[in-house]
């Protein structure tokens, strides 16, 4: 069997290939346009980026952990101060009640 070239089919195939390339390019252009519009709208809404959000979330978590550590330290210091006050009273002396 001999293979013949059909100019009409070759032209049609080339046209379809070019059309597919144009459609892909148009889609990329539309995607770029919508992405730019979305970024513009989000920028106007004063939204933070994910990176900024994660950084602030990490800072808040560290602050909560430090607050808990300091709370434990204060409680330990108050307990030590309470024991020191109790030890400095003479034997048999009662603690003075605060005036209400």
C-alpha cells in the first residue's frame, strides 16, 4: 500500500494544532487576569498573607507559653515567700488578719 499525502488533511491538522495553541494561550491569559484581579481585591480588603498569619500565630503561641512559664515562676516565688514569712514568725504567734 502506498502512502499518499493529502494536503487538505495536513492543512486541517496544522489548523487544529494552531487553534489548540491559541486556546491554551488564551486560557493562560484569562487565568493571569483573574489571578491579578483576585490579588487586587484581596489587597484592598487588607487581608494578610499566609506567611504573615503563620508568623503572628507562632509569636502568639510563644507568648502564651512564656506567660505560662512566668505564671509558674510567680506561683513558686509566692510559695517561697509564704514559707519564709511563716518561718520568721515567733512560735505560737498567729498571722495577722487583714482589715476588711
